[in-house]
C-alpha cells in the first residue's frame, strides 16, 4: 500500500529479472515485488550513507560519558 502518494507508472522492466525476483522474494504480485525491491534498495543506500558518515565523525576515546551524566 502507498503511504503518501500512489502513481501509475509504465516501466520497461527486464522480464527475466522480474521473474527471478518474484521467485526469490516469494511475493504474490509483480507490484509487491517491485515495491519490496525499491524499499530494500532505499534502505541499503541509506545504510551506505551512514557508513560514510561514520568515517567523518571524530571519537574521543578518553571521553567519560558516565562522568558527564553525573555532572547534570
């Protein structure tokens, strides 16, 4: 089901890829299969972006977060 906006779209999808996705995914319809694939694609890309961010964050190993909480 659509969470916000549903739109009808004509796509030229490789039929062999779609059939394989249907078999592997175990879903009932092409629509469910495509929606699941898009959802997984988005989640994977967001995880990749988080991993890239992780390399940019500087951690201080000597920081004592418990001590900082006690000072509140």
